[in-house]
C-alpha cells in the first residue's frame, strides 16, 4: 500500500451509477486542491470496438457464447495491476484513453495530431509528473485472479453496485436511449456477460473498503418490462464499511449530518437515495484529506 502516491479505485459495472461517484470525487478534488491522474477503466480493455465485435463473432462461431468486456479475454488485467504498482511506487506509469464519441475524438486528435475515430484507443502516454493521487473508475479496480492481483495496490477501494434488478433496468434503459438497442439485444448482452459478471465483477465488492449499494423501494421484480428507472426518491443507498476503524468513521456525525439516515448493522449506514452524492462527499472528504496529509 503506497502512502506517497495513493491509488483510489472506484469499481462498478456498466449502468451502476459510477458517474455519481465521479462527480463526488471531482468536488472533493476541487475543494481540497488535489491534482489527480484519472484513469478510465475502458482504456485498459485489450480490444477496440471493431476488434471486440470481430472477436465476439469468432468466439461465438467456436461455441463460446459468453465472451464479454467483463472477463479477462477482453481486458489487460496485468496492465491494471502494473499501473497501480508502478504509480504507487514512483508516481509514474503509462495511460491512454478509449474514445467514446466524435467530440472526444476531435479533442484527442487536436491534442495528439492523430486521426482517431470513436471506438479506438489513443497511444500510450507517460503520466505527468507531480500528481497527488491516482483515481481509477471502471469495471476492474479491485480485480484478482490466479495470475493477477490489482487489489493489493489499492489504498482506497469503493464499490458502486445497485441490486441486480435495478442494474438491469438501468442498463436496458441506457442502452435503448443512448445506443438504440432493442430490449431483446440488451437481454442477450446481459446473458452473455453473466458468467464473467459472477466470476470477475461481483467478487471485487468483497475487497472494497466502502460499498454504496442502491436499493429500490418500488417493485422491480421483472426488470425486463419496467417502464422507468426508479428515481432516487424511490430508493435507499446501503453504505457498507468493511472496517470502520481503518478510516476512523464517525457514525454519530454522519447520522446527524444526513437527514433520514439510520444504521442497519454496526458497519452499515442507510441513507435516502437522493442523498447519495452528499453522503459520498462527507464520508470520503476526510479520508482523502488524511491520505494526502500523510503522503511522506
């Protein structure tokens, strides 16, 4: 575990609401005047968009119906581990970007003098000197297999994981609205990813320091016909601390600050869904502050 160059990893599967966490951390970094190096998890996929589609087709022809972005075949798990280790030891390392949109393509092409398209990776670049910490957000921040253990180099691990029916509702709605996929195609994707989800995504949430799990208070028993995503007001957020003593978590203070919150277990705080971002900021600010203060 590094002290001089801390590594913070936020892990959650697609459609899990990790963007709320990213916003909370951006606010913390701004207020605490922290200069982070931000690593987007999909920059460490091993295949670009076209190569992934071709490989998925090839795998299906060979009888593998479960090739997915959740598993080791489509990711550089070894590079995640190496990046966390090298940054923790030296504050350096290599990073790149995965280009999601035409806007991102234009931005990176102008910066790099390249002609990259959405679905492609930028070239590897050195992490700039003088950053305060590494902030990883993606699918595999605490990944561990027989060959790789990225989790051992993480100083603060955060899990963002809705209950699975809510996750599916969010994914179905997002993929339909943003990408125009049919419900049937999205269900096929969910089924294809399931073995990798069980084997590589969910075990990470036992390695995190803090989990934020959104739980709906409305009926989501058939996520495949749900007409809308439950709103924050129709949900609670269960916040589990693996070891409250590790960060000196002050539960009476949190209960006082977060209206409508309560404890469900000695290490578990429950807050109203609409208070998730606020809860993250008041829980994580002192942890990050201390992390930076303790940098050798």
